[in-house]
C-alpha cells in the first residue's frame, strides 16, 4: 500500500464540509422545473453510453427506439442510484449510532444523510417525469442489499460507497456536459455531481484512515468485500427488463450487453478514477480480483 496518501484532521475536514454544505446545497423541489416538458428527439443518455451501442441489436433499432432505450436505461441507472443512496444512508446512520453527536464528524454524517434524502427524492421524481418504471436492482441483489449494512464495516463500507458514487459521477459528468441529452437529465446530474463531491472527500479520507489500521487478514477481508459489492453495483446499473421497452428479449439483450466491448469499455472508463485510488490504499488484491474482472473494472 502506498504510504504517500495523507489526510487531514477528521474534525477539520468535517468542519470544512459542513461549511461547504451550508453555502452550496440544492433543493430539487425548488431548483428543478418539474413542469417543463421533455424535449422531443433528445436521448436521455448519450447513445455511445447505451449498453447495446455497437451491437447488431443496436443496429436494428430505429432512432426512436434508441431514444426510448436510453430513457429506460436512464430510469434503471437513476432508480439503482436511489437504491445505492438508501444503503449508504443506512451505513452512515449505523456509524452515527455509536458516535459522539457533538463532533463535527458525526454531524457531517447526518448532513450527508440529509443530502442523500434529497437526492433519492430527486431520482424518484426524475424517473416518474420521464415516464419509465423505477426498475431498481434485480430481486437477488435487492434482497442482498438488506444485509449489506450489517455485513460491510470499516474501510470496505466506505470504499463500496465510493465505487457507487464515483462510477455514477463519471456517467453523470458525461451526461450533464452533452448538449444533446435531455435538459432535465442534465440538470439532475449537475446537482448530484456538485453535492456528491463533498461526500467523496469524506469517504476517501475515512478509507485512508481505516486502511492504515488494518492487519493483513483485515486487508484481505476488505479487499474481497469491496470487489464483490463493486461487481453488484456495476451489474445492477442496467436492469435486464429495460430491453422490453424496445421489443427485445431481456435475457438475450442482457447477454449481448455484457459481452459488448463498447459497454465493457464504458464500465472500465467509469471506474478508472476510483480504481486508481483503491489500488493506492491497498484495497485491490487477489481476494477480490475475480469480481473486479467480472465487473470490467480491471482488465
């Protein structure tokens, strides 16, 4: 593990993040125009980020079908983002439960929960606005999520949070800067990206601090669980049922997506930044390598 990573005093970091939250926070109910109509002919994610882009199935779709598919893929990503946020809130509240509430660190954990409540509401309203189902994860993953807050602890809990946040962040930055994407989607992503930057700072520092305290056995434990949860995060992003919206058989389309080099490259691209950090702090190792590769986060 690299010894070059340094973090500041926990209380000073929390104080800085609390001040930043007070200055720069958004209320989706106020700051988004939910009554504005969607724009005709604009995709909901860039075509080249669609899971089927570059496949024979994609080539057979009409322009309208491609737009429709991106709408349902956006709904899947947003509703799974909501699921991630709910799991994150549970883990943060579990941490807060045993904390001294007088500390800035504990108070920032509560502040982040408040942020995530607003984000979850925003994602829910966005899915409703575009007129697609709230797909969420497949039942196996949803049920697995019920035990996650009690299974994950310490650095692997914060690292898993980071993978979900930073992979989504990469996708969302791409969408919010693309003028061809639906304006509502771009604004939802912009709000989320701006506020998540604080959460990433908080989680990254916790990972560095806690990994420094781990022995070899603990590192192996956290390497395995971080990789497994990261695979579940990537696998859940596009629910196979989205493909029904354009007349494709979910099983066949899902198989085509996961064997699609373009989609594999997108997943790898989404994880580039966070994987470099996890490797530097010692969370990428043999115990989890199978899951990293299955998620295409490592080649």
